[in-house]
C-alpha cells in the first residue's frame, strides 16, 4: 500500500511571554504582557524553537548587525549596519527568519497591554508590521541614537517598581518608537531610490505584461498580492514604497494603470464598453463604469463620444 503523504505540522503558537522566555532559556518576564530583552551577544538556543511558530504578541527587534545579504526585489544588497524588525501577532515566523546575530534588544508586548489607549487602534496603521524580514529598517548612526534610548527607557521602567504611571510611560515610549520608525522608513524609501526605481520599473513591466497577455479575461484585475509575489516583496512594503514615490498605494496604482489602458481601448478600438470591461478583468461592466467615472468624471460612453 502506498504511503499516505503526511500533512505538514501546523506552526506552534506561543500564547504567553512566559512560555517563549522559557523556551529560549530566559528568566520569567517581570510583567505578563510585556518584556524587553537586551542581548549582548550571547547565543540564543534557537534549536529549542519550533521550525515554524506564531506569536500572540507584537515583536520589535533592534539588532546591532543585520549580517549577510538582504534581498530587495530581484537584487541582493549587503548591509552591515544595525536595523529593526517588526512582527504583528498571528504572523508565521520560522527559525530561518533569523540572521543569527542576537546583539541588541527585543521588545515583546501583548495587544492587551495597549487596551484602553489610542495606540491599540493606531498600531494597526503601521504598515511595517506586515513587511517581510528582508525589508528591515536600516538605521543610520543618528537614527540609532534616537531609537536605542527608547528601548533603554522601557527596560528601566520595567525594572522599576510598577506604579500607576508605569503603563502610561511605556505605551508612550512604544508609540514614540513607532512614529520614529515610520519617519525612518520614509527616509529609507527615498535614500534607497535606486533600488526602488528598479522595483517601479519592474512593476510597470509586470502590469504591461499582465494586461497584454489576456490574463485579465482568465484571472480578473491584477491584485496587490499578485504584484508583490512577482516582485518578491510584501504587499505592505509595495504600497508604502509607492505611496512615498507616487502619493498613491498599490491598489490605487493598479486602478490608474487600468484606467489608462481603458482610455486607449475606448478611444482607439471598436469594442463595446462591456467587451472592454471584460477584457480588463471586470466581472461586471457596471463595476468598470463606476470606477472609470470616479477617476475621469465621465462615463466610458461619454468619454468615447468626446472623440467624435
């Protein structure tokens, strides 16, 4: 009898900070919902970690060195400076995500720690929590001098006697760290302009190929996920990079390209408006009409008539 193919094991879920600390040989956290670990280069026993795992909490890491080659799109770029990595709850991680240099800080906090604070909602707006590990935030020396004291402040606050102000102060430090990280990522998009320009060129080529290959008829309008997968970056990184360079996110960019393709077809072909809608990947012509009018203030038919 043929062997049944085994289903892959589901990722291990770390639902408590205490369990994660115990797994990597750290003392029990002083607070059940937040911990900050400073590592001065000691080896972390990753062999005790599951191959894949999910955390029920946020993770913000600063590493003194992000060694090795970091991949951006199809290219590899060497980085030796320190940087930050961000993980939101319920994202799958693996031991392979690590770059094996553990010198730095790791801040872990459960969403419940933010309950009752505006940051509980606002934190979901920071797109970098959905970036891939190869889209780390690389810090300049000046930026390090801003970020590192925030980690130290949180560490010292956790070491002190907990009082009525402790949580307010720590949440404030976390929010300040995230706001600076947002600023520094915007800087990174600009300073890595050559890398991002290459990505933008590949994006345009990918969209042109998609619309000229007949894929919209079979698969519909290209999705942000489709583009990100083919560019080897995360959807959030793609949207944030485009927003920095063009003022629009990835979905808006797709719609703009689609409308430009539609204008050409409407003005230069004998296809009906419905046929154009289907050719561009719309399931219903009414959806195409609505988007076209929203973008141009004209219906597709009125746009065609303007050429007569």
